[in-house]
C-alpha cells in the first residue's frame, strides 16, 4: 500500500509515527505500541532484538503510568485498540 493510503486507516496517527520513531531509534509511546504489535503489523524487521529486560507492552504501560497515573490503563487499552484497528484495516486493504 502507498503511504498516502495508510494515512487514511484508523490508528495511523499512532502506527505511522511509531514506525518513524523506531526507524530513528526513539522509544516513544507510539514506537512502543508498534513494537508491542510488531508481528501483527508485520514490522518485525524494525524491531530486531531490541527486547530489553521488559516486553514493549509492559514498557508502554509503565511510561503511560508515569505520565497519566490512574488514567494509564484506559489510555493503554485505547492505544492498543487503535493499533489493532490499523492492522485489521491494512490487512483488509491488502486482501481486497
């Protein structure tokens, strides 16, 4: 798919910047969300063996918890739901 087409998918606001952050070596909330769903998003090559001591999903939650306190859980679930929506929509677009 063309990048322009990808920007129209639900969750693109998380996934596309997350991929850019991974490519640049930044560990942002978006990058952690993409890393947590790397297999589903078919971007394992961007992630490599970067699994440090904790899985990306756990680091994502910890980062959100530091930033949002008690609101971290709902934001964590919302972010991952958007990433899954992106993966489903991209898969559907590929298979037609």
